[in-house]
C-alpha cells in the first residue's frame, strides 16, 4: 500500500545550551548595546534553525494518508517537549509506515533522514518495526520503499516548493502558518489540532499529486 507522509519539527529546548558557539562580527559597531542586539539576533536565528537539524531539533508532529480505507489519515503529535514524548510519537509513526511504500515531498532531503536520525539519537531500533534502513528508503534509483515526489517532478538536485506545484496542478495550497509557533502550539489541544491540520494539508496535497503522477512519470 502507498502511504503519503510528512513531519513537522521544533527546536529541542534541552539542547539550546549545547549549541555550538557563534561568532558575531561587529564590523564598525562600537556601541555595546548594538553589539549585544546583533548577538541576540544571531542567537535567535540559530535557535530557529535548530528545528532543521536532528542533533538539535525534534519531530513534533506527523501525518500520513493511505489509499486503503477511504484515504484515512493517521497522525501523532507531541504534548510536551521531551524525549519520552518524542519517542512515543516517532514509534507510532514507524508502526504506521511499516510494510508500506512511503510517498513524500522532499522526503529524501528532510523528512526521512530527520526522523531516522532522531530515532538513533533516542535509542529507537527501527528494525523492531520491520522498517527498511534509511539508506534503502532514500536510495536514488530504488522506488520499492519510498517515492520522493519532489525528485520525480524536479529531477535530482533541483527544488520546487510543494505549494507552487499544488497551486498549478491541483489549484490548492498549503496552510499558512509560522513554524516558530510550533513549540507553543504543542502545549494546548487547540494548538495541536491546528498543527496537525497544517501537516495534514501537506500530506493531502502530496497524496493528490501522487494520484496525478503515478503511472505516468513513475
């Protein structure tokens, strides 16, 4: 069975103190207050980018959509920023994906490397779920376990936003949301629901794209 999949990520608050030191070049600035302001801005940017690295970020949510039971959605979301919660969330994702071919948009470039490496860091053995290795999932010319629609559409080494393709091909778009709000959103039921809706829309667009592409481009 083919199953569309997407993750969202947040900075791991427990790793902020372990971020590498950043060197801010003051240039011609002499005012200590302005230098401090520049350093604070650089630090804030560094914290924002934590969500892009499995070393310093977390999987905060995932959604999948299969083509077996009325295109049903499955999902998982953190309730707090902790290793235990993330372990629960990632294990649920692997349980859902196991035995299926995964369909993603930029999954080779982000989603799969991130979730697999987080699994390693958290001590999750993906073999217990019967998952292929990351190398097998992201093999460039092997579509047995995973299809990355961005590479199918754009070619290897090229990039196009999902929203751009969906806007033209499907006359539909992603939900607008600020990823910097994710850490606060996981703390409430309303926020988690909004986050999952955002992630679900990406999955729905991915699944609809796959329905258009399958059998023609791949």
